[in-house]
């Protein structure tokens, strides 16, 4: 993506407020006219004073009026440009957040949360600065340059050639600097992403870092990344420092040359003293604008990689999205069919091979098998965390790919093995299941999930803040809140992915009774390693390396003496299997 294309995309994000943006652009055009008139009027005043023709006072008054109009226009532009930039910054945050949050799990597997947060924060900050400077400086600068060159040629083409030479020098010097440092700056930005990713990893796993006394090692690794970043950054900074020296040298030589050539032309009577003054004013103005433009290019250069990363995320198309004409799925009965479903994160090694089964409405289906057998993967296809590479998954006869994602997921409640708690109050975490749930519904769900007692012991009850990822709660407390959250959602299809894995045996028995009541009349899929969880299932599916190797009821599978029986014999389904306590 070229600088021009990148910059046009930045400006293009102002589209929702294009009328104000165009008005601000026209105001900048007026400012450019003021910049052009001031040196002309300055030269005319000098000539009027030299001729003593009485026109000086009128010209000075006109000059003051032009300057005052410029001040007013500049104040208006600054005020509305600030407001516009602030509004669009928040809109850009919302745009990035909504897009990234809607992306499938495969996308989030590529982007660490620390990296993604940095791309959003740095990108939006750079967008804000560019929008603000576009209306305050860039547009007026560009228009001033465009206006001044032809006017200078009209006034005196010989002196104008010196200004054009200066413009060419600036252009060449900046082009060379960009070309020679572009790749290195991309490496610098990537190292900054690595720093953010590393720091995010440590913050997200601080208990592991502290318990394994890894803080010193992680700190050393971070400092090594910082050293590499500085080693990559210094050559880039050196190149742009040299550019600054060359630009300033070219500017100084141009002013000296204009005085020298102007003096020679004045000696031959080809230009007045006021004309020389006007040209020097033009040159100083042009130099100031060129330096502003060089600063703009420098800023855009250092911001370009972060902006490219920002737009790369926005341009990323989701593999999981609503098809054209997707229908809204009403509340379903819960008739689920997997029809020869295959799927693979890696096409070379599929995680599922031709999985076929039917879950009638209201039935309980248990998925069991060794670790990595494909149990969670299979159920993730039901709510379209991924789409199958072959076959189809249907609910009440509808292919899940033919219905809207929102209506599909509204019909499915999930209790994950990792409960997934937000950095919010207990009440806010519960209301993820149903934002409109009243106090009575919440109390009922909390009681049914055996969570009422531990919540009542918290200092602020339901308003108690839950630490990031639920660290302030025990494993059992997190799971019980997750179960209560699923109860509040009241979906006709339930997925229980090790829903009781973090509970002690006594609490599990109480939770199991609550889950039994919850699953009445609902199609329920259970992934479990406990005998008590799968014993009463209507159908047990035994998976091994992504293949359905056995299916049937509990007693039937035990009698067969196959994989399920061996797993039970080895203690994989023992009633007293070890569980995490509260």
C-alpha cells in the first residue's frame, strides 16, 4: 500500500461526515489565499513607502483585514477539526472493535490480544493525529504550494526557478529517505508488536510467571527485544536526521540565491525592492510550508506501518459470516444432525472424519474419547466457530450456514471448560446470558447453580468486581457462574464442555441436579470424563482421532468391550475421578 493510497484511506474514514470535511477543506482554501496575499501585500507596502504616494496606509489596512480574516478562519477550522477528529477517533475504535470481535477463532489464533490491542490503540491514535493535522496544516500547506509556484512564475520566472529547484530538492531528498528506510521501519514496528505480545503474555499468565520464578527471565527477554528495537530504529532515525540537514541546507542556499539574483535583477531594473521583498516572503513561506510538508511525510512514514496493520485487520474477511439471503432462525425444537461432517485446522491432518449422528429434540448426547479426539471441535461446528470442510450440520432441517449467526447462536447456550469471566461485576457477568433478566430470574439461576452461598459471602454480593479472567474466583465459583449464565440464556440447545470439571464431588452432585432440571426439554451435548456425567445420556458418541468409533447407551458400550469400556476400566470415567476443589 503506497503512502498516497494509505493517506487516502485515512481521509476516507471521514466519509460519514463528508459535508463538514468539505466545508473545512474550503476554509483551508481560504487560508491558503491568505498565505498567498500576505507576502504580496508586504511587498506592495514597501513599494508604496518608497514611492511615498499615500497608498501605504490603505494597503496596510487591507493587509490587517486579510490577516484578521485569516485568524478567524483558522480559529473556526481548528475548533471544528478538533471536534471532527475526536468523533471519528471514537468511531474508528468502534469500527475496529466490532470487526475484530466478530472474527472467527482462527483469526484470534493468529493475533495475540496484546498485539491486537496495540494495533487498535496505536492505529487510532495515528489516525486522530493525521485527521487533525490534515485540516490544520496539510491541506493548507498543499494548496499554498500549488498556488505559490504559478504566482511566483507570473511575478518573476527567474526567481521562481530557484523556488522550483528548492521544491525538487525537497521531493528528491524525501523520496530517497523513504525508500532507504521503509523496510527497516517495518521491522521496527514488528518488534514493537513482539514487545506488546510478550508483555501481554506475562500479564495474562502472571501467576505462572511468579510461581515458576520467571520474572527475571521474562524481564531479560523483554529487554533483549527492546535492544533489538533500538538497534533497528537508530539507522532509520539517522537517515531522517540527515534528510533534515539537507532540507535546511537547501532552504538556506535558496534564500541566499534569491537575494543574490534579486540584487542583480534590481541593478538591471528588472525588479523593484518591493518585488524582492515579496519574493523573499514567498520563499520563506514556501520553505516553512515545505518543512511542514516534510514533517508530515516524516510522521506519516513512522506511522505508516501501524496504519497498514490497522487496515489489514479491517480488510480481513471472516471465513464465518452470514451468507446472502441467510434466514433468521426462530426458537428451534433442537433436532440436530451431523451429516458426514469433516473438518481440519490443518488440511493435511483433519480433526474430524465423516462424523454422522442425529440428536432428537430434548435428547442428551455425550461425547467421549481420549484427549485430542475431536470432541470440542465437533461441537464448535454446531455454533459455527468454524465451518465444516465437508458435509453439513443442520438444526431442525436448516443448514447452520444458511441462517444468520446471531439467530443461530441465540439458540445455543454454552458452558465452556474455561468459564470465561469478564473484568466486571458478578451481576454483569451473569447478565451476559440475558441482559434483560430481572432480579428474580437472576436469583433463581444463581440458586439453581449452587452459587448463592458463595456470592452472599462476597463483600459486595452481586456487585463484587471479578478480576480479569476470573482470577479472584476459585475454579468452582467460576464454573457455577458460567452455569447460572447459561441458565439465564434459556437456549433450546445446550453444550456442556466439562461443565462440572472444576467442582468437588459434593458440589458436583448438587450442580448435576440443577443441570438435570435445566436440560429437561432441551437438546444437550455433554463433553465429560466422569462416569456420572455420561451414564444417563440417551446416546454416547465415542471419538478417536476424529472418527466416530462407537455409539450407543452406557451399558451397551460397556458390554461391547471396545474403546469406551477400556477408557472406563482405565479410570477415565471413574466416579471418584480427581476434580479441582473450590
